[in-house]
């Protein structure tokens, strides 16, 4: 036994009675925002209490401080809007030491988040540079660039400028890198190839 479900036909707007229009408007309301209505809502005249003590010729040059409806705070009210005899001026002056304790010059600042760039040093002599070359060529596995930089108090970039690794060392490092690349998945391999292409285009300024 098969069950046949009748198909509902679309009702045209002409067949809707006018008495059902309010129901449709309440069910599908029109969005109230538009450029004209938004501009009209923003053109709000200031209250008379804001401009009652200002002469009519200076209304356009006067700044009105209208804070939001919240608890008053001495940190939110600018000093320009406080009378000279207002007690909040003295409260603000006495609380500055608690609000910003590092304004006191005797207090130490916290350590910097980023390490400051170090000044370049030119303290190595020819004998020490020759010693760096000798150590690097005799045993590159022990005397790495990092270890030589720490011993002679210089940068690893300077060690690489003075002496380069031997061909055997470079070939060994290349084999290690190739073994690591063989374990890459399809996604990482595609990302590295795309990075290489972007670098080539960047070098060609394209």
C-alpha cells in the first residue's frame, strides 16, 4: 500500500486577503535600519542643561563631556571638566602613586620582553681567527658554530663568515635533511614546495 502526499501549491499575493496583511507584516518585519534613518537618529539635539550656561555665539566651539551612565570615577573625568575647588582633583593627585607606581624614578622597571640588540664587538685578533678556523676544520662535530661563538664571545654569523664547514660535513647534513624529508606527509611537502615557489617569485620581484 503506497501513501500519496499531496503537493502544496504556491499561493500568489493576489489571492491573499487584505485582512491578513498585518499578520504578514508582523511575521516578516522589514529591517528598520537604513542610511537615512541612521543619520536621522544620530542628529540628536543636546539637552538644554548642557548649553544653558554657554553664550549662543560659543556653542559651536564648546566641548560637552557626557559620560555614560555608570558609577562616577575620578580616573574617567578629565581635569578640564573639574572645577578648581573640586575635591576629586586632590584625590587624583594623591592616587597617582598607587595607579602608576613606576613613575617614581627610584623604582626599577620590569625586564624588557624582547632582548635588546647587542653592540658589535671587534675584539678578535688574527691569532684567534686562525684558531677558530683550525678548530672548525679539524673537528666540526665537536666545535660547532654555536660552541665557537660562545668560546670567543662572538656571533654564529661571524663564525660562518670566518670559516665554513668541510664538504664531508655538508654532505652529512644534507643526508640527514633528506632522511627527514622522506618522512614528510603530502600536506607538509606541498607546503614546503609552495614556500619555495613564493620565495623564488619574491626574489624576482613578481
